């Protein structure tokens, strides 16, 4: 027990040290949300059995990109304290009342991106039901990220210089956080993109649900939809990306347009849509992004090849023949070697050539070496 | 020993091609006559140097073998982790050489060296054959080209292994096993080069081929490259290395790929027709063989001292 007490004291001192090093929270709780949400056990278990935590750490929230947005700019449903159970939740197309877009002077909003997303094959409403609920909503891919996970606070050696003219330390810190994050590469790596897409597209039950629904509605569904992930992983692109070779195509390199990456990735369309970069009429153009000399023949190549009979019978039978030939050849050659060894051993050959001969063993066929 | 019709023909051809004089011809005929009738006694009783006794491969062939040997293993080491990307060993194997961004460069560079080695080999055998043809010493039986005799040799060898035949067939410089292996390697290398080029230049191949074939071609090549590589690796590991390292009489290593020479007992057992040519081309071998057989009193009756064929 004594040991435990010492550990607790040491832990307490350590936490105090961290607290001392942590900058004063920039997040101002003007709406009093932390009255309740400061408690770590502020949580509930949903009807689906999922534990939902509503605990807010101000010192962490202060380092996130939404730090300047008051809670109720997004949580618009809340009008009183304590508030009633939330029905609709947050939608990212909501206009902020407190943050103005500096370019237009209008209330800031993610609405342009949300509108593009709603037009895409992934588009859905916040309260979607049925197979639509399988589709990703904003928070499936996006959280409220830290400006910079490796920086507890803006580096003083940089911001000190700024404050000489700009005077207001808070303004300088905000400006530093915003611009330093924007100029940093924050896009997902190819491996992360594949992993993200795979979270849904590799879910066999989700795939089945969508296939059934499409079949019931008599709607066409992509030939590769059910095997998108496994066939990509087997492809040369997939293997290269798995090994960290960033130049190989990941999901978005073909399925998203290149006009504006940040917008295009939100407006992915099914391959049957003429606007999709993988639509048959646009494949040459899409392949040419990397394969400069690609032509219509090249665009015929299957980028997601499998040896499944239903997907590609040619490859299925070719692989079958290869396997049969492989097994027959190896078995035949190994069998021949063993047979030869058996025959020669019976005739008295030894493993090693010693004293000028390999035939110093006694033969079962007679005619031994003269000693 | 009374030579078979085939062996007699090889011997006569060799003596003719080497313009053997009457004295040497008599010496060769005498030696052949006093050889024991049972060839098994011959190869069981000669003395062999494990490093090799009789010249077999030129320095060019040895260099080509070394180039193929090194490039093949390096290509397999850098290529297989890409194909078997899900295997537990794939990632560490790949990382050993610096990851895929490095191994892909190594793989392509070594592939070029392998192709150069192939061209070097084709030039060697083509020019060598041309040179022999001009000199009047070319004999198709001495080449790697498959002949009907190989089929017969194969059948007779199996009969010997099964104990249904007393001796192994009289095989030439390259026996049926070597011919199978050589042409399998030649075919395999060609498949690897063609399929590899379809990965490196996919646009070019798509441009050349008709639209209806382009996709199937690429799919076939993507199957062929790893399948052929794996088959080649297994054949090398379980057949070639067994034959030259682990087979009885060859353990722990057959030195031919370094010294260019084959042991006397091996030559007589598996390449008897070539051994007859050795007797024609190397007078010292005639003397060595006669001494060995005399010391063991294995000369045929007609060949005992003072005897005549």
C-alpha cells in the first residue's frame, strides 16, 4: 500500500507538471456547457450498446481547429440548460453565427462541401435509415482534429517575432495555428485512404445489403462492388500502396476527379455515371493521369483483376491451368529424382565421392567396384 | 568392349572430325577393345577427382551460368515479396533491401543484366556452332538440341532405375534431363522477360495488341510472371540443386560450374558418348584409363598385356 501511495503522489506531481506546461485554454465556455460536460463520466450507452462519451477536455478542445466556434453554433438544437435529449444532432452544413468567412464576410459554413457530398454516391442525410445509413456521414471520415498534435502551444520563438508588430498574443496564436496547419500536408496517406475506404467496402454484410437492395429495385450495381477491396489489394497498385509506394494509384486517384482534390474526394460517383472518372468514356483520360501514353486499349485493362470465375473466367481458367501444370511439373521432377536415386543407390552409389569413387558401396545388383 | 552402333558412329565421326592419324586410330581402337564389356564396371572402377577430370564447359558458359544464378536469386528475392504480399515473411524480406521503392529498381536493373546474359549465351552458342560448322567439327548429337534418342534414353533410364535393365543408356554430352532443364529455363526466361516488359511498358503492349486481346494479355502476363518465377524457383530448389548437390555421387557439390570439368565416373555413367570423344581428343585420357583398368585387372581378355584387338 505504501508503494501505491508513493506512486499516486508521483503521478499527481507529474500531472501537475503537465498542467503547468499546458497553455491556458483558449476555448472560452461562454455558454456554460462545461457545467456538465466537464465530468469524465458524462456518457450513456445507446440502444445499440455503444458507449457514447460527452466529456469535453477544454485544454484539448482549445488545440482543435474548431476551438473558436461556440458549441451552439453547431449544436443548434440546444436552447436551454439542462438541454433535452438531442434528436437531430450536428450537420456540417450549418452556418456559424460567430465565425465569419474573411473572404466574403458571410457566416462561415462547410455547406459547399456538404452540397457536393450530397450529390455523390455517398450522399445521405444525417438521420438516414436502411441501406443509406451504411453510407459515410461527415464524421465517419472527419473528426475535430488538433492543429498540430506535436505542439502543445504555438512555438514562442516564432510567435514572439509576430507579437512585436501584431501585439495581441491571442491573435498571433490563432493566426499561427490556422496558417501553419493549412501549409502542412494533412491529407491522408495512400495507405490511410485505402484503409478508410476498406472500412465500409470490405464489409461483406454491408455489400450484401446493397446488392440485395439494388437487385430488388432492378438497379445496376458495379461489377466490382462486392470485391472492390480484395481485388484492389491483389492488384499491382494495391501491393505497391501496401508497401508504402505513394506513386501507385490509391482509390481516390482513379475514383475522384483531379480538378480540386478537396472537393473531388467528396463527390465520388458510381462508374455508370458519365461524370465518374472511371466511367467507360472517361477511362483513357483517367489512366493518362499517370500512364501518359495510355490509349483506348490500355483503358480496357482491368485495374481490379481477380481469378474468380464469375468476375473473370479467362483468368480463372488460366490460373487453373497454371496450377495444374505447376503441381504436375514439380511432382514429376521430384518423383524422377527420387526414382533415380533409388535406382542408383541399389546399384551401390554412395553420397560422397571419396578416394576417387562414388561407387564404393556394395551393390544389390552385383558388379561391385574392385577393391 | 564391343561398341553399340550409335557409339561406334559417334567414335567414327569424332575421329573423322579430329583428323585422327592411323597411329592414334589404332591406339583408340585398341583401348576401346580392351574396355570391360560391362560399362558399369568401367565407371565404378575409374579414379575421379571431385573437382573434375574432363573438360566440359567453356569459360563463357560458366560466366553465363554465374550471371543467371546470381540474377535469378536476386530477382526472386526482390520479386516474390511483392507477389506474396500477404505472407508473414514478405514485409521483412522487402525491408531488408530498403523497401519496395528500392527493390523495384534493383529488380529491373538485375532483369536487364539477366537479359544481357541471355543475349551473351545465344551469341556464344550461335557463333560456337557456326565456328564448328566452318571447321567441320559440328555434330548435332553433341548439342543441346533434343533428338528422338532422348526419348529412348529416358525410357531406358527409367527401366534401369526400376531394375529392369542392366546398364544406363549411352547418353551424349547433354542427356534428356539436361535438355529438359535447359529448354524449361529458356522458355521460363522468355516468359519472364515478355511478362516483365508488359509490366514495365503496359501502354506499349496495349498499343501493339488488338483491343479484344489487350486486357487478356495483361492478365495472362500478370499471372505468368509470378507463376513462372515460383515454378522456376521450385524446380531449381528441388530438382537442379538436388541433382548437383544432393544426389548420390554429387554431394556436397558438383564443381563443374566453377572448374568447367566433369568427373570421369560421371562422364562414363551419364555421358558415355561424350567420353568416347574425350578418348579421341585427349591422348592423356587414353593412357590414364588404361593404367586404371590395368591396375584393377579389368581389361577385357583381348586387351591383356600383349593382346590385340
